C-alpha cells in the first residue's frame, strides 16, 4: 500500500475543502477503496473520511425519502420506511456482500464502488480502466462476470452494486456538492458507459462529493422486489439481477413498471425499452418475455457469458410474473 | 524374503487378531467417546499461538515480489527504490540470495517433502507466473509490502506450455503414480467394452483448485549462531526439517521447528519456497524474519489440485455385471514435481469387472507445482467414475445402489488381495434407509416443488488406508500418576491431540485428564506426516508398541515385593491408574506405588510404527456412500443442496465428535468442488486471475445444508485400534453425488466441474 494521509471531515464544506486535490479520495466504509489501495489499483495520496458527515434517513411531506450519503447500508436496509415503501431497495442491499461489509459500507461508497473485473484488480495485465490506452485483457479472458450491454472495445466490466440497481429502478436522485457548488442528478446519469474512457466510472467532477440520495415518492413500489442470481447462495456478485416494480390497472394492463438490471453493464442498467413496451399492455408471460427480448436484443455476450442474455430474459419474465401474482 | 512375498499370517502385527492377545487393549471407555477437542478452549479464546503470531526480538517482516510471466528470465531488476523506502532492511534477489540446493521432492526419498525441485532464487530464470523474484524485508509488514511494490522487474519471455489441451496431446506417463504403476490392465478391456451389450464411454473434466485453509502459510524464523529455529505451520515436521537441512547443507539436528497449531493443511502445509526464502532472508538480515503469505500469495506460490481430463468407459451385461471398466486420462503437472493426481486409484479397487484398464498420463504445464489437496486424485477420480456408474445404472434401468451391489467384488479387482474389511454395501444400506432413498423417483425430472426441481443422487466414497513406517512416540509415566505422550505429530484442527489422549488413557487405564499430549515440535520423537489420512494409524501403531514396552518395564520395576509379583504381561491389565491381575481385583498396584518402591520419578518407553506389512497382504481402504438431495431452479438453473448424508465405513471410530467434523468438513469441501471452486488459470500467460476468497468461491454457510453423518464403526482387524484414516474420504464421491442428484432432478448430465447454473440453462 502506498503511504497516504488520513483526515476526518465533519461536514460537507470541510470535506470538499480537503478533498479538492486530485490525488485525494473520499473514504466511506472503505470496504472497496481500501481493497483497491492494497492491490495498487487506487493510489490516493490523501483520504478524507466522510463517514462522520451529518445525514440520516429523512421522510419528507411529499412522500420522498432522503438518505444521507454516510448512512450505512445496513441502516438503509433495516429502515421501516424503506422496507415498507421500497422493498426492492431493502432486498437489493441485503443481497449484497456480507453483514459485516454492509455494516461498514456507506450509501455514497456503495454507489462509487468500482468494478470487480479481475484484470482491473491485477496490475500485471492490461486494463484500460487502470491505465488508459493499455488495452483490455478481459475481452478475451475470463469474462463470465462481464457486460453484455453497453460495453465497448475498451472495457467490458460491470458495475457490481446491488443497491444501485434498485436505485436506478426507483428514479433515485443523487445530491452532489463540490468546489463548483451543488447539483442534483438522476442516479442513472451518474455512472457512465465505458466508451473509450473506461477510466471514468462516473460524471463526478474533481472534488465532487455525494451528499445524499433522494427516493421520489412511488406508492406502488410497495409491490416491488429484487432478485439476484449468482454462483453461490451468498457473498458473490450478481451474474444477473433484476429490480422490478409493477403497477397493474383494474383491467390487468400494465399501468406502470420499473425495471433495472444488474451484472450486465458498466452501470446499473435501467431497462427503459422494456418498460416502454410494457406500459399499457396486458400483463402476462408473453408480454413480459417480449419486453425482455426487446431489452436484450442488443446484447453482445463474450466467451464466458453467453448464458447471460437468456438468464436475463428468464429472470425479467419470472420476476414480473411473481409481482403480477402478488397483485392478483 | 521381502514384505511383498509374505503371506497374511506372516505379516501379523501385534495388534491384529493373529498377533496374540493385546494386554492393553483399552476397555476403559475413553476410546469411542465424543471427548471435546482439548485444544478447543485455547482456540476459541484466541490463545493458541500460530506461526505468524510468535513474537521475537528485532523481528523483521518480509514480503514477496512474484513474477508476471510464465517462462523466461529476468532481464532487468531494479531494487533501488525499494531499498530506499522507509523501514527497509534489505531486498533479497537471485543476486544476493545465499546458495541453496534444490529441495528434495516428496516421495523421491522417504523423508523428502519438497513440493518442487526447482532451484529457489538462484538465477534469473522464471518457471511460472507467480514465482518469487525478490523478498523485501522491513521493520513492519506495511513497509515491506509497500517497498515490494517498488521493485521493478522486466523479463525476457520464452514460449511457455500453458494450454492443457495442447499439452495433453504431447502428454507422458509419469514414472509411477504414488509408487503404483501408471497403467494397469487385467484382460483386454477395450475389446470387452466393444463387445458388451451396454456401453457408456464418457469424458469428464475437472478444474484446478487452490488451497484455502483459514490460516495462510507463514513462518517466523531466526538463526542462533549456526542453529536455525522455525515457527511454522506444517503437517510434516521432520520431513520439513530434513528438506531444509538438504537445501542449506546443514545437520538436521541443528534445526528446530515448532508447529503446535496449524490452521488447516489439507496437503498444502509442507515446505514451499517461502520456507527457504525466509530462512535465507533471516541469514542475510542477521535477525528474525517473518514471512506470512498474503491470501493472494497462497494462490501464486502454493500449488493446489490440478486440472484433469478423464475418460470412463463401462461395458455391462444385461444382468448388471461389468465386462469392462476403463478409466484413463491426463492431469496437468510440471516437470519438477511429483503429484500426478491419482484419479484412477478408485477404479483399481472399487468394482468387479471381467477386464479393467486404468491409465494415467500427465501433461507438462508451466505453472506453480500442483500438490496434494484433500484426497488428491480420489476426489476428482470418484467424480468421473461415480458419475459413469450412475450413467450406466440409468442405461441398465437399475437403481444405482442395486447396480453397485451387483458389481461388489469379492477380492480386490486389480491386486487380487483379500479385503481387510469392506462394508461398503452396509454403508449404502444404512445410508439409504436413513436418507429415505426409497423416495427417489427413478425417472429424471419427475419431482417438482414450486419452481424447484428436486433430485437425489448417490456415489461411493473411497480412500486408501495408509500407515507410515518409522513414526516414533515416547510415553512417560510419572510418580504423580500422570502420563506424558511426546511425539512430533501435527494438530491441524482435526483432533489428533484429543484422540490420542483418549487412546493412551485407555491403554494405560488412566482418565483422560491424567494424560498430557505433547506435539508439534521436532525436539520430540520423530514422526512422519499428517498426510494420506495416515497420522492416526501411524501414531496408534507407535503408541501400541510404546505402551507394551512400558508394561514390560513396569512389571520389571514392580519386582518381587509387589502384589503383581510373578505375573507375566499376559496376566495383567492396566486399570485405575495402575496394573492389576486380570482374574483378581485385589492383586493391583498403582503406577505411583510401583515407581515409588523402585525409587523412580518416572518411567518411559518409546515405540515406533513398524513396516506397514498389512497393506502388502490386504486391500485396505475406507469406504462410504454419499447421499445428496438437490433443488435446481427451473427458471435460473440455480442449484441448492438441500440435504446431504455421508455414511462411512472407516473401521472403528475413535471419537465420534471429531470424526463427524472431519467427514462433514470433507463433504463441505466436496460441495465446493461440485458447485463453485475453480482456479482461473489464464492460458495466455499462466496467471491465476481469481486469487482471493471473494472471487475463488468456497461454499459459504448458505451453501451448506445440515449434513448428516453416520458410520458403520466396524473395526478393521488389520489396522491398529481397528481404525482407518478419516481425514480425506469425506470429500470423495461428493462431486458425483451432487452431479447424479442434478441429473435426477433435471435430466441434465453435467460432466465438467464445477456445476454452475449456466450449464443447466
């Protein structure tokens, strides 16, 4: 590990003042950043610990929920309002990592965790994310865990978060604060597709800090879920995961639907195409499957993950079917 | 006359039925009871000191720099930045490393234990991706790790053999397979196969596995003048000492190794490169050095189970007997080690067939030397063989257990020797009843519970009985009525100290709290290894000899003034902390009294494990029947093992609690083999790409159902205490039991491990 300085910030303003330097990283629970520092994949000269920043889980009059970036994952998953109103989010968080890691990990840190691609972690092989322009050894290597949607010739890595898949489905907003001021953007706009700059995971500017996540009101998300398929029963990243919410009209047509996929792309993948196809259509296996087919039409599997498009189709169809069953 | 030519009668040992009466045959109830582990409280409290925790004055910490190419040579090596880094004591490379001879490879000599014969950091050549090229020694581990990242190495690459497929094509026969021939043929199996009315002919593949013991390998070493002290995690103390002595050209007696606790060995805890590098670095530094491997290092510098491609072909008649059994294949190996992964061993001993052909080949790959890993060979060999048996049972329309009943041999099918004790069919019958095997639907894919397809599978477990010659033990009785057992044996968490406390207590008529078991130190009587599931048998044989010698000495000391006067060894028994006449409660004298009258503080005797002649006369193996129930998700292919039962026939069970833990641990490791574990070896550059427990998937708690374990507990008359080894058999057969259950659930036959969900979509 490269020597670094460590400072604890007490509020966002202090954090941003300390964190404006390009070689500085904000430190949440450290469950990913510290690992990456040990592997030499991250080499910050300074860490600014933001776990002491104020911020809790606040329920607003309009029904939205504001979650401070320093709130631990466990606290989010256990929160009464999250469990009652956004069950897919609680389930997504509980599907990730281990209890110990969830106790440490913060919401902001979870969002900013980096890919688990082995070729990114191993400094002796080629990786465009680690060294721009170096090339990518994952494209023809072990890529079972890798992307089938939105990848590029430069990078086929996936974003590993479960929580973010639910946040993407729920239209979560991310509040940012940086040297240039404050702004709020949709979570789905925060993470980038790799393109020719896979070293840039997000659109965050230098020194910009996530201060909170806002979940807009979505009463029908009470009927929502998260389903993760992985290589062992726990403590493994998703091969494919689905976050979904379904709102059915009296006549059995889909009034609204939310659908996002994990394990398939460089970012939590909001399945907008499938959602669009489903709205106003009769709910049922046939329409679910057709929507899934449409979403996965552009899938480009690699050597080891040819199974993913079919697994994703099946999972979308099954999860929506389950939600429909719950409604009946 | 050699041992090989002796008849069974001539190879009687003192514990066998034909060896005469054993005056100390324990009848005091300690053997066979579930005594809790005597090292348990220490470990639970964190007070057991492991090799990476031993303090030392002026201790320095070492970190490895490892190669990033598979074959070639170091072109440039720049250590200046590392040497200038804070806290760095020295950087050792091939330029300044002390001269070291190549290690003697295990089984090239009875005491050798080297994992590979490659020279260690003696020149610029590179033999695998991950080979140590520098050792950085610093004041703290963090400083050493940081400085290691500053060492700059460039390489001249040479073409490497990395593709298993290509290496198979130019494979070779190993000289021997653990001392057995690589090829055995009884009759013309290929012709018999062609002529058989029912045939299956399949290829099965198994991947590499990496050792993942909870304690990563570590040594803390220092020199005291010309003497060397090591605190090690080893399962072969004296063999490690012998091997180190050879590498450094030293007298063995000048090396002392302490290894009281080992956090799991599974075959990996012998002398690897880090031993020699730490010793050499301590020599250069002139101070104690600790080299504790990181988890990533373990994947790169410690070998594991190698990859195999196996063919099993069976030719059967309508009546369910076998005309031909063929098991051949290739394992990846290196040119500098000696572990051909004996996957054909089960087929040599398990089933009756008119003709049998087994053949093992190896394919040379430039990789870290593969090594022993819990039931090397048998674990993956039973996957192939027992899947094939299941496939043939389906072909014949027979229940898989009934099929095995029809091919149960009367004598060993390849050696012709009688079995010492074989209760495989009883293990099947007992297991079937307890597991509810009769509820299994014969037709695949017939049982469904919601979205889950449910199936049952079964497979044979088997592992040879080994007992090593030469292991010594000293037992000392004190005037305080306590016994001290001293032996350089190994406690890796399996319960050795506990079980042998029970054994000696029973034989000497003492309560278990009056026996102290000393182990894990080369200063104690020299012992063999905790490998091949042999330690218990070896130690029991040595303890048998030692206690008999002690009895003779005690009777001599008792003399003519004792109530025992005039009694021969055959007339006495050990009881109540002393010796007594078998026929009379009154004639008794305590050990304390005997020693007191003799004016002695203590009396001791040594015993040694004699040549294992029993295995020359008998086919001696442990057996088991592994029962598995799986649930396979109809939509996603996810596999969950919902029930498991292991029914074992391993002779007498000395401690049901520690034994059940061994079986259960083996089965859990088998679930990893079946479903999740695979070391990703990138064939482009020989690099292991998942060197962490986040990416190398061992089973987590949620992958492990409640595992039921039962045993026949029928003593083997040819084994000391009637007990055969139990450490390794638990993993055998599990892969096939799971695969067979998956087939029963889904109708899909998966012949390549691990059985991941994509193979079932």
